[in-house]
């Protein structure tokens, strides 16, 4: 996957991501840690707000005495009315909504007339969201510019609108402030105001002169990297005040927090903060020697491209991006405006990775460049942005009126000549006031293949409008205006009637359409069409409409009082479909399991008449005490099986379970199904030497004496195994650590791993030349079949790679060529002439091996991968 360095705004984490611009790092498909900065870049200040959001006094705009600026806090915590605001600045509290109560935290006394700000992303349009992403976020600016402003009444109470996607609420009175997230699940929100300490920072150069425009931020160091947030530039006097620090730090993780220069530096300039005691004095930082970097987006001909979005820089090396450590800021980020970005302060002598995240939906653009090498040097870099086709269309409804300001779902599907879908890019857009949308169309149509654009709009009054455009022809770089596109009701897929087995019409049955994916000539998997749903009318009739180009189509029917039909294959466009539903009853019972065993690990299956080919589709409800209900079971005599997840043979089998319509089956065999002697739980807590966490746990396990191994893995340091064995033989490992072999009984087990055995591989003839974006890796697989295992490492520019394996034994040696394209990481295996296998001894010292590649095969593989990009 391409590592996106620009900010994204995860709506599920609004209180942090939107307020503090704190982007959580995640592991990507390639297994490398994500480097996702959240450096809020400086931008122009908003117009003066008539109501100050905080009473903290900022330092005077001069160098004289700036270091002695103090916070102004109320000594007496008795609530005081907030200052009056103009009537036009405060909205009336809605009559319906979430109840809010504003109090002083220490005394819990209500705060009369408190000023309250309420924010939810529903208030933003796409352009405003982009502005926030690109320009960085300041809490005050977010709330004053994009939030709603209310006044509490004399009892400190008010209402705010119900939220859909989450939000945040902040309150203030003189000297007191607080902010907290809102999920929408609350019945009452209590905002507890407290003193609002701030941090004052002064930045000077080596001669003690104030530095203007130096970004200062809060910084948090986490496992995979360093993240800067609440970034604010210094003023002309070199000082800056970071607001609301105490409140913000309560809502981030417990990882160490610093105040720092948010500049890309090899040696960071920072100071760790004590969460319980903020320094009252001004913190002074000395700016090390730096230069600057100007970035310009250009097309393939070198002409400027006026893009908007975000520009980010990170450390890089000749072999690609360098994995960031925890010793400094990993990235720096500024707005990209009119295709230009300016980094006023950049560390010297670094190879930089530059990434542009643009607003038009295209993939991030990466390029490497050398940064400044001398103090004060300014380096200009042109980043080539491939000009991809952009589709422009005006969407109309059935009456040919523009679909203005509506949400439209889109999908671009590319099909090979065999008709197999290669990819599907799904997005959503909001049309403008004239019904227009603009979207980037990336990728090429394979020879002999096809590509189409699917457009869908779900109407408020119900029903879906849609259209499909054939994009198989060539699209030109730049704008492709296809004119007016009419979205209509979808075509008929199938129509018919639903009855019971006696021919009586069934009203209110749910009908759904599905398209088929052929696994073989005789086996089809059915996938529900999202838009193809209907309900039978008073005459039992239904009409399914939707879009499907698959040759195989089926209809499925369900009703709360009947058994489910399963999917019944019918010709596409049929108007005389007739589906019969059996009368239905339910089956009730209870599972008894050992303590700690998750009930949902047990799988239920029902077979009509005991026939394994006739599995019934039923609804299941399982309670925490083990009680279960299987509903919508068609009448008849069936076989019920209970199977453990991932297991093959059933734990228990109950033949002859009789189900009658509109009755609950009370089978004495099912009242208490005792699994306590059949199912066992093992919880493995795995740690590295010294007690630290491991990135992932891998375990092979089998009953003692068995020849067959099973395999499980889990991200993180814990792994749960649910098995039918009262004892297990385990081999537990994690990448880079030595495997542990042990026998255990059910329960919890703490396992500490030892460092893995180091193996060094050296390419004979040195590292072959690779285009940018490629890497050559060595991979080792266990030669025995006891467990699934693979360990790999990337060769450096010196043609060497260091691999840590879990223990002695025979390993197969393979090599892979990796490339990153617009679809993410992909690899191609290479031929290793020697050694094909290696024998690893049980020694702690490093063991070295030479590797000879099939160079002709390498060149051919590289050529094929380049042609496919």
C-alpha cells in the first residue's frame, strides 16, 4: 500500500482527529509501519471573533518581557456569568436534542450563561473539510469558524442538536474551559469546566534573536512513530501560546508527550511534559541551522499544475523511505495551494521524501529530492504530477431536472476479457448546485477488456436512481466532460409471486436479488445486490429492479413467519417467478461451556431431513448465558449439528429434530447441551525479552501425540485458541524471535520469547540496479510441514539482508521483487540458483550465507512488472 503522509480525518475519532489532528498510525499490507504525520500546518488567522473563546492572555507582540507572560486563571472557582455576546453570535437552544449541563468541575456548581460551542462534521461541506485537512487545525478556530454557538440558561443548561457522525462540545466562562467528544449515545452531557493552562514557547536562533514562523506543536511518541498536533507558528517576537493543553492531553493516549519544534530534524528540539504539572515559565527553544524548501507541482511537460491539498516531507534514503524511529519528528506538513508549498525550516543534509496529497481524488504523488545543505539555503523542487483523466458530468433525474446537492455513490469497475472483475473503486460525491460531479479516473483498460462507471443515488422518498457509463474508450489527460447523464429507475431483474406450500399468497415477504460468481462449472456463490430489494404486496407479488450484468441471477425470499427460501436461480428479467415458502417454527435450547469459552465459537447448522446437501438458512440468536433460538426454520424433520469454529467434524449431532409451523421445538436433548467436556480455551500472553509487547503472535498447535498441526495468528501480544483438546503441544513464535515449544493445559499462559537466530544473506555480484519504488527481499520458509512460517527481510543497497528466524532447522530460500503501484504493494517471486535450502544451526552467533540469483530471470521479472504498472 502507498504510505499516505497527508492528513485524513477519521470521523469515528472526531474528538481527536478533528480537534487535535492526531492521526493514529496503522500497519499496512506490506507489514511496514505507517508514517502518518499530523503536523497542523500554519495558515492565515481567521477574522477576529466577537466572543473570545478563551480568557488566557497571550504574550505581548514584542520581544520585551515576552518570556514572562503568565496565564490568567480565576482564583475563586465560584461560577461567574460569561460576558454578553451580540444576539447574532449566539443561536437559540433547540427545543429537541441532547441535554447539556455546564458545571465547574471542582465544585459541580452550575455555570449560568456559559458560552458553549458545538461541532459536528455534518456542519461542513466538502470544501470546508478539505480546508481543515490541508491547513491544519486549531481548536479555537475549528469551533469559532465551523461550530454552533449557544448560551446556557441561568441554571447552566441547554440543548444541542442530535449528532449523526459524532462531534465535540466545548464550554467556557471566565478563566475556565473544557471540551469533550460527543458520540450521540448520551442522554445527558455534562461539561466540567476547569482552569485552562497554556504553554508559552519562545524560539530564538543561535544568536538569541527571535524566530518568526517556526511551528511549535505538542508531540506524542508512539510505537511506530512520532505525531505532532496542535501546531502553531511563532509570531514576530518568536513566541507562541499553545492553548487548552491540559484538557487535550486528557483525551490522548498515555504515551509520552512533548512540546517541540514541528520541523523535520535529525536531532529533535523538544521538551517532555509532565501531564500533572505544566511549566509556568516560558519554554525557550534554540532553532538549529536550517534551510528551506519550496515545492511546486508540475505536469510531465514541466508546466505548473494549480492543485490544492497537502504537501508533506519525510526522511528518505536511496533505497526508499527510511523507517522512522522514536527520536524525532517523522514528517512535516504544510498546505498545498495553487500547486505550491513552502517549508520555511528544514534540517540540513537530508535526503527527503516529498508527497503531495491532492484534493481531486487522485493517489498521493511521491518523489525524492535532496534538501538544503547550508544554513539559510533555499531549495526548490518540482514534483511531477501525472495528469490523469478527470470525468465531469451533470446528473439529472427522470424529469431531467438537475440532481443538486445530493449524495451520489460511484464505482469504477474494470473487467478482463474473461469477464472477471479486476478492481472496483468505490467513492461518493456530493453534486454541486447544478448537479455536476468531478472525479479522477485512474488505471487503464486491459486489452480486450472493458470499464464502466456506476452511478447511484438513494432518494429521500425511497428507491434508487442510477446509470451506467461505458468508459472502455480512451479518456484524455485532464477534463473529460460527458455532458448530461440521466439517472433513472433501474431495469427489471425479476418479478413474480410468493406463496406458501398450499398456494396462499404471502404479504410482506422480503425479496432480494443476487448475482452469481462461478467457482466451477457446477458451483456458484451468490452475492446480494445492494439495490435489488423489494417486499411483496397484498397480492403476494414483487418486482425487483436493479443493475446486474452477471449471467447468473437468483432470488431469495424470507418472512418472519416462514422458513427462508435460500437463493433460487431464475433467468434475468423473468416476470413469472413463483417461490414457495414452507411454514416455519423455531428451535430453542441452551449451551453449557467451560468458563472463558466464547459461545460464538460454536457454529450451528441445520440440514433438511439430514441431507448434507440441503443446509437451511435460518436466523440465530445466542445469549450470554448460552440460551439460543434458531428461528425461521421450515417445518419438517431436520438434523442439527454443533461445530467448533475452524474445526471439521461436528462436536455433536442431533438427528430427528421435529419442527412444526408456529411452534417452538422443545426437544429434551437440546434443553441443556453440555459442551464442558468437549470445548476448551487457551489464552497465550506473549512478550519479548524484558517484558515488552510483540507485534504479532503465531502458534502451531496439536493434541499431544497427533501428527496434524493447526495454525493461528493474531496481531498484538495475545492469542486465544478454542479447541476440543484438553491439552496442547504448542510452538509459539513472533517475527524476529525464537520459537517456544511447550505443552499446556487449558487456561491462561504467559510466554516470554528469546531473540531469534540471526542470519546474514549476501547477494553474489552485489545489489542489481532497481527502479525507484522497487525492493528486493529474501524470504525463508520452514522446509518441514509442522507449521506455517515465513520470515523475510529487504536487501539494502550493499546487497545484504539480516533475517531473524525462530529456531534451528532446514529453511527454503526464496527471493521476491516488490513494487508499489496505485493499487498497493505487489510482489513477484524470483528464482534463487543457490542455495535453495539452508541448514540453520542452534547457535546465537550470526550465520552468513551467499545468495546467487538467476539474473536472466530477474531481468525478465522486472520487465514484466514494469509493463504491468
